[in-house]
């Protein structure tokens, strides 16, 4: 393995070397079919860029890579804080790769596996296929994946999972126990497919749990839109303008829950006496706003990912692990 050149890859894939280079550099200027052919040729030929040999000879680069979508979103920021805190006293630089498309995800996974520009990799909220997983394993790049339990990853990779559907159950149960029967939901519309389907599972379980208690969640009580505080505020206004508005709203994230609270205040409603509001994540701002929410243990998942990754760096033969992080209901002032 490693004797093939970029020219061999280009010839096998029926493309120019510039296209191979763009695939390796996570460019979006390559259509999915062409990208798939290039990746298949890389795998078939065992292609390794020449500079990888130098990187591996150095044994340690002193960098830990983090692959994450939307790294400015509060939940991802909190996970990154956990990672950064765990690395703060260690001789590793943290390198964050922001992923905004399927092409970027596949490009980074391929490039980092082949080049070893990082000593280890943490992938947050990005499910990927078996071919990409085998590339990481074949080229011995220690990797830890953080993702919802509903998303699948190769069993030979260490992963930290969280069951977002369980959060939907917990939120519905909590609001039902407090006597609410007109309950709304604010969440994401058409989240990017390359980030998985966790949002849909959360809503589905929320609706199912309400239904088992004889409480319907009509479509009119479900507001879906782009992620963000302002879109959530506008969606909440729509729900609160209904002839019989909800007395409680569960938001798919704390950021969106804060948008719901803003809408309530716009209308002169008191939280929680006029409208109970629940979030999901337990970001740093949640406590400051007294937000009742479902905790994902965001910082803990980041800290644990570093711990597992360092264990793999110390022992390459260490078997893969799966750690399931439980959720916790955090009762504060808003519900």
C-alpha cells in the first residue's frame, strides 16, 4: 500500500488530478458521483499522499482534530468547551474543522485519514458510511464519534451515544405531570441530512408519549423552521396566535426555547404561569435564564471523548467502546 500516485487515482477514476486534489481538500466543487468514484479509486489503489510518510515518521503531530457541523451552535460550543478543557494541560493543539456539507464531511474524513495531520480525531454529530469508517481504520487514525443513538457507525469505532428520543419522552412526561393538555413543539425544519435525523426522532417520541396519555399533538401545534432564536420566536408567535394556544411548549434546543420565551414576553405573557417553556441541551445560558431543560451532558461528552481518544493513542490495540450518556431533567423556573 502507498505506491499509487495521484495520477493513478485520477486515471482509475476517469478525472484530472485537480479533481482528485479537490476531493482530498474537501472542496464542494465536485459532484457526488465523481467524488464517490475518486474515493473508490483511493481505496482500491491504497493511495497515500507522499507527505503522509513524513507525518507518521514523526509519530506525534501534537494535534487533536474535531470535525463538527455548525460549530457556532451553542450545543456544539459547549461540547468543544469540554474537549478544550480536557486538553488544556496536555501537549495537544485543538484543531476544529467546520463541516457545512456532505462534500466537506467526506473530504475531511478522507484527507485526515490519509495524511495524519492530526494524532486523533473526534467527530461530533456527523454519521458517515462504512467506506469512510474503513478508511480511518485502515490508515490507523484513532477516532471517537459522538452521535445520537439512532445514527449508526462502524462497530470498530469508539463512540459516545445519546438517545435524543428519550429526551422527547422525558419532556412530554414532565409537562403532562404538571397538568398541561395543550402542548406545542418548536423545532428544526429539514435539518441537513449529513447531520443525521435526531430532531425527527425527538419529535416523534414526544408525540407518541403524549398520545399514550390521550393528548394529541396536532400539526397546528408544531412549529418547524430554520434553527435559531429568531426563527423560534416567530414560530412561537404563530402557535400563541391560535384560537386555543398551547399552555406549554417544548423546544428542540435551548436556543429555540429562549426564542419561545422572547415571544411570550412580546405578548405580555408570564412564564411559566401563562406559558411553560422547556428546552433541550442544557447549554451554559440555560441556567442564567432559569430554563427548565433536558441535559445532554454536553461538556462531559467532550471530556469523555478526549479520555477515550487518549486511551486509544496510548494503546492502538485497545478495543472499540460504546458509552451511552444518560439524559437528566433539569427543573428550573420556566416550567
